[in-house]
C-alpha cells in the first residue's frame, strides 16, 4: 500500500458524513492527488466508489484491514 498525498480520518462518522467530508476536501487538492479516506462505517464501502463514479474521480483501492481505508485519485 503506497502512501497517499492526504489522509482524511472519518472514523466514527456515519453515512453520509465520510462522503460529504471527502467532497469538501477535494476542491483544495491538485489534480492527480491521492486521498486515503479512513471510514469504519460499512456504507462507505459502497458510498465512496459510487461518489467517485458520479463525480469523475478514480476509485483506486479499498484496504479493509487498514481502518478500513479507501484510496481516491482526484
């Protein structure tokens, strides 16, 4: 697992807060940056990839043993 450009800790937050916080953070990042979202809400496993498809960002990977964590390229 390579290191991301930014880590967004959303552990303890319930749907839809992890996606909302990701959406708020993305505009401040340069194109191509990788954000790792730490989110222990089970809905994040579906919500984050779906948000990427809707917004045109690349969902890179899920890391179930790392928080769990989800990598997104903006």
